[in-house]
C-alpha cells in the first residue's frame, strides 16, 4: 500500500507514524508513506496557500489552486482521495478494514476554517472525521487514520495480536476488562474465575462484563 499525505505540517503527520508497529510495517515494506507540504504547490513567492473566507467570517480557507495542482500531481490510476475534516463521515473500524485493501490513498489535511468547497466537489472521493471534536489541523487526524489502517495490513501485527483483533471484531460490543500479575495488587484481587482455567466459564464471564461495560460507557452501541 502507498499513502501520500498532503498537509501544511508534514512533520506532525509523520511523527506518530515513525515508531513502533507502524515504523516496523514501513521497514518491512508493507506500506510506503510520503508526506508533502502543500506550500510546494503555491504559485507565489511567499508560499501562501490560503485566503479569507468569501462572505466574511473568522479564519482562513485553503485556496483551490495549490490543492488542485497537488492532488492532480499526486493522484494516479486507482487512488482514493480522502479529506480529513470534522465535517466528514465519522470513522469506524469497518471503514478502516475496507480502506486497508486499497492500493493507494491520498489523504488531504484541512486547516483553519477548511478547504475551498470546489475541491471537495471535484477532487475529493470521501470526507472523514475521526470524531466529534475539532483539532488544530488535519495532520493529526491523518496520522490517526493511517495508524488505524496500517495495523490491519497482513503482517503488521504479530500473530497473537492479529488473533486478538479478530476475536474483538464485534462493533456493537466493547472489550471486557483485563488483568495481569500480580494477582493481589494493594488488596485488589484479580477475579477468581480468570484464574480457574475453565475456558467456557471465562468466556461467559468476559461476555457478561463486555455487555455491562458497553451499557455503561456506550449505550448508543
Ligand atoms: N480536522 C480537525 N478536526 C478534525 C476531526 N475531528 N477529524 C478529521 N479532521 C479534523
């Protein structure tokens, strides 16, 4: 898979993708990630790429010229062009899974008030939000999207972690609480059933606790 990220802040986008599991996936050649500075497509000597919103209002809007030039240059046959924006469709695990089978993603990061809507209408395939809150810029959201996709590429997680990913794929249920040693921590004991070795009972306990946690934390699921 190839991922191009178009942003005003390439370092912010790349930093979380340059360590641990994602860096290992990059080293293993599972994914190639390139971050590009939108200012490289500016048509003026000040490298400006934004202007004030038509109709008035606060903030700045990314101009269509540099965005169009950059997207046209970076996009190829079969590229999926995604815009990170709080106005997008909220990202869910199922969409991450679908996107992990694409061959080329071009992720465009919004900034300030957003990007000129003519670009959204003509050159963007899909608008994605990572949640109902506003970040300072889309590069952070792009890194979140990349992480959620890359960890699903075959070989990115170790075998044991892949198995865990499989067994918790029910989108309507949160995971059950988990424990490790010591069995007694400051007087708080690990639930006895988890030490019983009875796998059927453990599975039933986990299901019950997962349902309890889901009702308490995510009744919407
Ligand atoms: N840019 C700013 N906030 C965002 C969000 N919640 N999702 C995607 N991109 C964003």
